[in-house]
C-alpha cells in the first residue's frame, strides 16, 4: 500500500530544483566510486539498518491486526536482511545504489507486502494519550515565561526534547522500552549548547523583531514530539497572528504521526470553542504531505500541501529523518528552520558532533 495521490514539487524550494536540491544530506558514494562495489559509507549505513531489524521484527510479531504475525514477522526479518546483504554485495541491486530514502522504502515495502501496515500503532496510541494528558501543563509552563526570547528558547528545547521519542533508532527504542520518557527531564537534559548546528541566538533576535504570515511545519513523531514539542510552538505562532499548516505523513512509517492521527489529536486538544488552551486555533490547518517514509523528498509532495504552502513565508522541517538525514541543505525561497536531534552515531560523525546533539539551523531569506 503506497501513497496513491499524484505528487508535485514543494513550491518553496529554490529553483531550478534540479541543480539546487538533493534530498539526501549524506552522500553514500561519489561519481568516482566503483558502481559495483559498496563504499565504506554504504556498508556503514546498511549495517545501521541491519541493526534495527530485530526491533522491527519484535513490533511486527506483536501486531494484533495481522494473522500469523510471528511467522510473517520472521519472513520480514529474513527478506529485508537478504535485501540489505544483497546491496552490500552489489549496490546496484534492488533499485540501488542505496541512500537513506531507498533503505527506508525497501523496509516499508517488505512490511506492507506481508500485511503489516502500522506495527507501531499500539505504542503511538499509548504515547499520544499520555502526552495529551500533559499538554495543558506544558503550555502553562511556557506561558508563565514572560521574557519573549526565553519563552521561544523553551519552546525550541521542547521540540528537541519531544523528538527523543523515536523508535526508529535502535538505542532509543531500547531506552524507551525500559522506562518511557519523562518530557520535562528531557528538556533539562539536552546536550549543552553550542549544539552541532546552533542558530538559536540569531533566531531569537529575529523572533522578537519579526513576524511571519504563514508557517508550514513538516512534523515527525507521535506522542511527546508532536503534542508537547510542536503543538505548543505552533500555538505560540498562532498567538502572534501566524497561520500554521502542519504537514503529516499520508501513511504510517515507524512511529511518525499520520495525517488522520494528527486530525484526531488536535480535535482532542481543542475545547468546545475551538481553542488550544485559550488560543484561537482557526488558523491551524493539517495537511497530508503525501509522504509515506520517515525521510522526505521535497520534489514529491501532495498537491493539497503545495497549494496550502504556496504563500508561506516560513518553512520548518523537524526530526532527524526530515531535517537532518534529508533536507539539511535544502534551500528555500523563504525563511526556513531545520530542527532535530542527532540519534545515530553515523549522523553525529558526519556532522562532527555528539550523539544526541541538536541541530537548529535557521536561514533567513531577504525580500521574500
């Protein structure tokens, strides 16, 4: 089951797109590399995906919606492992050479062929319910910060802390299985600044002086990420008169929030007057991005999102998949933010940072 709607390029990408945009941030190979021999970087990343197979198999085994789930989960593990081993031997097999988009797509294809459409559904629902119960408290703590610069920094830290809930990372899946996540503790325990990419001070100065008419936010994970990280920030933008479009995945992938799930979450958070803890939410829209992976290629989004985004003057990409592994260097026609936590050692190594380091990349475009 792949996203069936037609797709168009994201209208705010710098043109010409062919020469200005490449979705994947980390080059796995260069034109001079032997096309029939896997590069060291390709092998490193194939191994990362191999290491995640057991946690995906375990989720699939416990999927109550699939008959014979344990048998099919084992088939998934065998098939996907075989594909990854093939790519090591011949990088041109299975539609290669591989990049992060292809490795994610192949994993989703094998799961879907075996009938697994949403193996993280149970944990997403549990985490959404937990985070919904905490939403008002998190918002009130933010509202109590009178200094505008400190308040926006607290909101940004909340996005980064929420982004820890990522079951696509093998290490974090293990941590999460042990004790869940304490959101407020995570906010306090972010790695100290300066982060590996840290434009927060510049952004804070702009935030105090500048306002945007419309922001498009490409969202990431369910639970604390969307509900305690992104939505309080979106609410703050609404307070300032900015319209906000939240772009969420068409189909499930890992624990990313989907378009239907996000509509449901927001309806649960709004009161009978359509407000989010006292703030009018009529300027908040949810769009289907047309995407079905934890990474995103912005040359292919839904026409609905392209239409809603065409007059935006701020684009925010959030999460390691959408903002770091893809799109970190994507150039926009308007102001942009790439924000996320570095959750794979391979990404930390590429950026020259630490594991669990943070990225906050702000680009301002003059005269948009």
